[in-house]
C-alpha cells in the first residue's frame, strides 16, 4: 500500500534541473538505464500507462512484465493501489518536482515494502519510477522497535518487583502475566514450578483471556512422569516452540492430548533455570490454528522467567527467614516470638475472652536421657501433631520452650467451662506414643490464666500463666493450676526473695549449722551434715525449701554451692576426735550441680587446699533429683566415687526410684526420709517400708541413715532393725560451728 500521508518532496529539484535531466537521456540511454538498474525501474506516461519495465524488476512486479507494457495501473493493480500510484505520477508532473514516498505491494512471494522516487520528465510528459525493496530493512526496523518495546515492558515489570513485599509477589506475577498475555495477543500465560523433590510440577501462576473457559489445575501436583517428552527437553534446558500441536512427535502423545484438552494449538515454553538447575517453566498458549513464535518473543519469555524466578526465590528466602524467626524448626509450630505477636493481635483486634494454657511435659527430659534426643524429638513432634488435631484451626497453638506448649481456648467471660477441656487436653497427651516399636507415656503439668479476668495485656497474661504452671510443677506430675490472686502474692514474695538472695550471696549473709551423724549402736558421733541457713535482716529466717529452688532457677546455686563446700571443709579441719577417727562431713548438692563439671573441680581444689582425704566428704542428693538426672549425672557420680567421695541418696522412699535402680548407681548411703520414721508406730506401711529398705540395703552393702529420729522408742526400733546411723533431735538439733565443735570433742552424743 502506498503511504499517502507523508510523501517526501525534494524542494531542490527545480523545473530547469528536471528538464536538464530529461534532456540528457536519449531513448537508448533510457533503455540502458532500465536494463542496468538493480531496483524496480519503470517508465509511466501521464495516464499511468506502463511504457518501459526494467528487466531487474521482474521479481518485484505485481504481474509479469510482458503483461504490463501498454497497460495502465488501473488495468493491472488493485484499485486502491492504482489510484495512489496515478496520484503520485500526476503530482510529480504537475509540480514538476521529484516525489519520494514509501509503499507496500502484495506480491506472489508475499507482501513487500518499497522506497520510491518519481522523477518527472516534463518535456516528454512521462515519469521515471525508481523503487527500492526495503522489506528487509523494514523488518529489521520493526524487529528493533518490537525488541525495544519488549525491553521497555520487561523493564517496567522489573520495577514492579523492586519494593514489593514477599506476600504480594504472587499477585504481581499474575498481573505481569496478564500484561504479557495481552501484549503478545496470546490466550494463556502461565508458570509451572517443580516440587521440592523435583518429582512433580505445579501450576503456581497464570492468566487467561476472558473468553477461555478451560482452567489449569492451580497448585495441583502433576507427576513429571506424565509428560516424559516435555520434561526431558526442559531438563536439557531446551526451548520448546510448537506452531501447531500436530507437529508434536509421536512420543509426545500425552502432551498433545493435554494441549488439545485446553484448546491450545500453538505453544511456546521456556525453562526457568535457577543456580544451574531447572526450577520450572514459563509458557504461552495460542488457540489459533497455527502461530510462528519469534526469537524476540522467546527472548522476552526467557528474561521474564528469570525475573519471576528471582522474585520467587527472594520470596522463598524471606519466607524461610520468617519461618526460622517465627516458627519452631522441630514441630513447625509458632515459636515464642510469634505467639506473642498472635496474642497481641487477638487482643487488639477482637478483645474476645480466652484462656491461655501453658503445658509442660513431665517426662520428656527422661526420654532424652534414656533413649536419646532423636526419640525425644520424635516424641515432641508426635505430641504437637496430636495437639493440632485435637484443637483444630480455631485455637492458637505454639511451642513455648523446650518441653512447653502454649495454646488458647475461647471462653465466655466469667465462666469456668474451660477446666474440663483443659483436663481433656492433659488426657490426650497422656495417651501412649509408639516410637521404634516402644510404647512411651508422658504426663504434663498445666498452668492457666484468663483474659481479661486475670490480665488485660499479653506480658502480664503470660507471666500469670507461668506462675500457675510453676505452682502446678511444684504440686507434682500431672497437676493443673490456674492463676489466682494468692498465687500472685506468692509470686511477689518469690521475686522479692530472688532479689534478696542475690544480695545475700554477694554479701555473705549465709551460715552453716551442723547436725551430728551418730552411730546407731554405740552412740558415737562419726560426722555431721552441713545445713545451710539464711537470716535476712528484713525478712528474718528463710528456710532452704524456699530459697534453694530460687537459687537453682536464677543460676545462683553454683556460687552458693561452692561457698558451702569451702566453708564446710574449712570447718572440718577444726574437728578433733579424741578417739582419733577421721571426721566425716555430709554436704547437700542440688540436681543442677550434678550436671556441672565445676563441682568435681571444686572438690579437687578444696581437698587439696584443706589437706583432707576424699573419704571424709559425702555428697547428698535427693532421690527425685537423682532420678531426673540419672543418665546425665551418672558420669560425674562415678568420677566422684572413684576419688573416694561418698554419695548419699537423701529423702529415700519419697521419689519413684527403686533399689533395683539404686544398685546400678555409684551410691553408698541411703537416708530414710523423716516422714517414714515419724509414723513408724502409727502406720504399718511406713514400718514395713523402713524394714524393707534396711534389709535390701544390707544385701547391697549400702549404709543406711535414719533421719528425724526424736524418741527413744524410734531409736530402739532402728537399733534392733540394724540401722547404721542416726540423725535427729534425740541427739542434737543443728548447731552453729562453735557449739558443734564442743559436742564433737566429747565424741559421744548425749540423749
């Protein structure tokens, strides 16, 4: 088609120059010119009649040259083209100027584009028509313009991902696919990504024209083995261009059927590669009967795929960072940080009443010690999954700490309906767990606080829930406690003692009292138990049962324990027995000290510094603490026994150990708890227990100390039963160091 909008007129081509040009050509010269030119060269008269046709023009003519000469453009060309040609011819003759313009012509070989110059020859009333084929140049220009447009599009799409939040990346990709689909006039644009193990593909993003009804299965896993031909080429990072589905090879039958099912006839697919590995693919579908996909379109798809893959990888990385920051790696549950955020959001957004429940597993640490951390981890995962199934999606649930879970239960304000449900949760956790064909059972302690009845902010609510949980743990395995004002008062005193205890450790406000250990048969004093005492100037005397747990949880037990060890052993040097026997000192240690290698180092140091023998020192640990740390503390106990240090099990009979366990542990003394001695004549069970302990201890060659002996009747019973040592008020209460030295100097305890 002739471009009639912008004819290019050469203003310098005057009438005289054109006449001069015409005068230069004879008939022979014109004939030679027409023959020599490589362009389309035609000679027209004023009526648009073909007078001469250059031989070189034959391939670029609308019809054969022999059919042109003597005929007008209207007899040869379509009317619209003929009208424009005649208009240019007459314009050049009338204006007596050369005219330049571009036009297109439908030829047998396809549509061609020409740049034309018309030279008028006024004295002959003819024009020379020079037309150069610029189809290749025009195609290159169009390709360059299209490439530029595509670069601008990819640049614009890239800018959309610069500041987008990870949670919005998927939506931005879908919008970008829509913009691409409309720009390239396709029917569908989509992205598929491989699953983590690479065995499946998933349609993660897509766009389709409004007229397209068939949908892709969004995020529906499709096994890669369903499309072997496609996957083999994508794994080889090949670009797949299908202008018509009939071109697909026979081995791509499943792919052909899939494309036909969604009315896709022409397909282009470009692999998305990230860090050298196939991540997925991006593609276009066209429903036209056929379509040739250009290199520019393929190049654009490749760039777009890299852009989207980069954005998705950024989203995935930030999601992993968020997962690590806000979710527990073992169970996948929200962690402490995320739970606080969720609780705050619940309070800020709805303000609906709820119960905060803290669960602490009683036995998981024992599972770790006995069966290993892998089994312990599997146990936690199993129990967390059980909680998720039991609670459903309506409740907040997370891992609060090592063995602790936090959850919320919606309630009606001021009601107590949550208590049965809390009990049911405990019962759910108590059910057996089978791991490696071994049945495991755990119990849990539960602490409860209510919003808004107990607290109206997250921090206070959690603090009160932890107070209730602490109270439950103090009450024993499987206990449940809810927060009360009395508990708050207890917690306030706890915090006060915590602060005063730190000051007492720093300022040396502790003393040791010593209670004699007496041979049951002879009444001879063989040593003493060192008992820690604390007198606070404001609070008065504070018992060990109050401050020792606080020392353990605050980390003060180690320096306090070392002070006791140093002080007791220094005092031991001052004891002189008139019978010449070596005195013995019994020192209490906490369960936490059994896990601290510094205890053995401190013993080595103090024995050397005071010139003592290891056999003069006996360490006492309660039965419950020993059993809780049986596996972890065993190496230290064995080391101490090898040194000659005695190990005594305090409060024996009150925990859940057995003599069968004790015989495998490096202990040499059992101390019968005072509760059994006090009721020995009023409770037949207590009496039977004492007799059994004494008999079995003798078989195991263990010494037995009876604590809390206060009466002659109790003493006589123990003597007859074969008890080794006695400790109690029948001989002496705990004494200050100077008073005990006097008693020790006598050698025999008076009753």
